[in-house]
């Protein structure tokens, strides 16, 4: 809703002749307005209220409002589709352009040239955009492996199939980067429950740790305990990524205090450890992913290095 509100407050120079560019610049200098691009401003109070993802969506919407030929692709398309990301904004708006226009970056826009401008297109939030299947394929071709896996896991978890990915890849027929894209498709898994879990899987593979079972259910005499993020049955170890959102976001707290959620998590873990095989439980937070220490932490906990390729 915040992004929708911000869109309503956009001030576009070419749409509003009363919005004098110099007055907008003076307002921006005073901190009252934030310049998104030449001729496009939004009240700073609105901009400050937006999350990084909402800002990306507003930047794409603004590009479409300013240029009727704009087609969102790559990171801008992902933002419009609400695809999760683990990387900070690159500060650019990403656009699909004709092969004749050529791939280049200018005036804050990263232009991606394609042979067929109309292939795999739809609309999201009123903006022409690459389809979800093409968007995640584009990300697989251009983004780091972990970012591409996060996006593709998310898309698969929302109903996209690997068959659809391969069919769209055949229709596209990229000249370069095909093996890279296929590697992401092979590695991606619909069972991954969050961006943190997807990133974790990539780090495990890069550390040559055994492939875990995802979303394994555990039960005891009282019934279902829950589904664990990662399970290594041969090594009797459970892995849990703790994104901390469950302790902060109202929709996940479900009316409970953060301390109550912590207590429930402790009870859950005690029940897991008390199941017949008495599994060990390893937990980690986002900082462990950011400093890339997950691999050695799990190896130190007893998981062997097996030389598994990530793809």
C-alpha cells in the first residue's frame, strides 16, 4: 500500500506544467522532495516510508510514466513481480530494448537488448514487464548464482514449473549464458521456504556439504512438531535458518509478543531433540549468510565435505 500511495504523490514535470522544475529542485534541496529521475519527484516523507523493494517498484513505475515505450526487465521486472532479493539496489532502472538500440547504461537506465521485443511480455501494476518465467531466466543469465537461485526458488514455490522454464528458454534461445541459466534451473527447488533458505542452500553447496532434505516433517507422541528447513538423515542433523522476521513482523507474530514466539521456538526445538533419533540442531541467522561462514560452521558441527557440485 505504501508504494501505491507514493505513486499517487508522484510529481511529473511533463504531466504537470505547474510543477516548475526549478521549484521542485529547490524543494529537493530543502529535503522536501526526492528526485527519482529528471522531471520526476516524490515527497521525501513518502519516499522515506518505503521499503527498498517498494522503492524499486516506484522507480520502475516512474520510468513507465515518463516513457511510454518503457518495458521493465531484469531487476526492475523482479521488483514489480515482488520477487525477493538478497542484494542491495544497483541504483538503476532496467529496461528491455531492441537489438538495434543495443545494451548499455545511460541516464540511470540499464538497457538490455533483445532480438524479439514482444516475446514473453505482460503487465504488472499497469507497467509493461517481462513475464515471471522470463524475468527469472533473465536474472539467471545476469545475476550472481545465489541471487538467481533465490528468485527461481521463489517462482517455483508459487506454481512456476521447471518445464515452463525450459520451454521459455527454448523460445528465447540465448546465444550466451545458456549453461549458466540451466545450472540455476537444475539447482532451484520449490520447497525452499524463504530467500534465506535459498541462500543457505547455495552456501552449503559451495562448501561441498551433503545435499539436505528440505521441509522434512517431524512428529512425536503429541503429533506434528513441524517442518524443518534442512535435514541430513545420514548425519542425524537438523538445520534451521532463523530470519528473525517471526519475532518482528505483525503478520507472523499473529498477536503474540516476541518473547512468546521465542519460548514457542525453544519448546519446538526441545521436542525435535527429544524425538527417537535425538538429532542435533544447528541454527543460524542472516549475519551468518552475509559473512559466508555457514559452510565452516556446519562442517565444524560434523557435516562432512563430500565434493558435491552446486549445480
